[in-house]
């Protein structure tokens, strides 16, 4: 079933891997704009991950065994690296925090994302999205993620996480890094490149295969679940394309201003 889904989503995946956005990031201003959009995808990825951990393992007290031990292992291994990986300075840090540091080093604005997270301490995500001044492409992307989480179907959350993120990221990030290295050879983007390289390494070698195994364990021989997985994956890839289109439209507007 995995190979069948991969065949069906190939056109959507190909669109993302060859998106015109990457070649249009030509100036430091363009790169900062990209980072200011993309950081929300870096953040909400963690929400998909923690939703899976909450559903597939016991995160409450008193503890008791929950679910398939193999699935527990897979999700906990991914959480360990995403929340407490080694940064470029050799210290423990989440990938989200690494990205914030890379943004600050590149001169990108982190106030929108940090302010958004502060507001989430007192507001529900849906209400906050409704009233926030975030770009519409960011809002749509986040709404898709949190709508998927709110349905509370493990196989659908895992589908968005796996095919929309873990399985896609190595190839997509490789394209981004290739174009950025060509356009910014003089810029110090070491932290930014480290974040991407680390994701490419982990997702390609470890997390991607783990996430695919998790999908198989969650769906088994249930055809209805596999159909829902396919639908969720397509919607997830379309949501990412819409986010990229939002960044691209802003960059093109800057070029013609």
C-alpha cells in the first residue's frame, strides 16, 4: 500500500520538489521572507509529532502500557531527536529552536512566531488564527494541520506527518539548499544550513523509514484507513504548495515594487 500511495502522490510531490519558489530566492531579503513563512511549518510539525506521541504512547500519570510497543518506540525515537538534538555548537536543542537561531543570525524577523506562541498561552489556536494578522497562506497551512489533529484519527495525523513532512523533507530541503548555496555564497548561513542538513540526514536515514513503518502498523489491512491516508497525504502536499505560493507571491511583489 505504501508503494501505491507513493505512485498516486508522485505528481504532487514533483510539483513541490521543482517549485519555482526556490529559484526566486535571490536576495537576503527574499531569504528572510522565506524563513518568516517557513518557521510556522517548522513549529506546527512539532504539533503533529506531539499529537502522535500523546495518542500512541502513555503521557499521563499514572502510567500504563498503551498501544503497540513497536509504534511507541518509533514515535519516541523521533520525538527524542526533534526535541533534543545536538545543535551546531554541540548543545541540546529542538529543531524549532535551531531554526529560530538561524533566523536571528540571518536578520529575519522572529517576533511574529514568538508573539504567536505567547498568545497561544491564553487563546485557542482557532480563535487566534481568526484574529491574527498572519499571512493568509500561513493561516491556511496551520488550519489544515490543526484540523487534521482535531479529527483525532491516528492514521490521518501520521499520514500528514509522514508523507507531508518526514518522507518529503530530505528531497525538498535538498532542492532549497542547492539554490540557496548558489545565490548566497557570500552569506554566513551556517546555522540555517546546519538545520537543513540535520533534517536531511535524520529524515532520509532514520525518521522517514520509521514514519512509514508507523503508517503500516496503524493501518494494517484496513482499506478504509488506507484510503483516508491517501486523501490526507494529497491534502497535506497541496497545503504545502499553497504555503510556497504565498511566499512566492510576496517575493515577486518585492521584485516589482
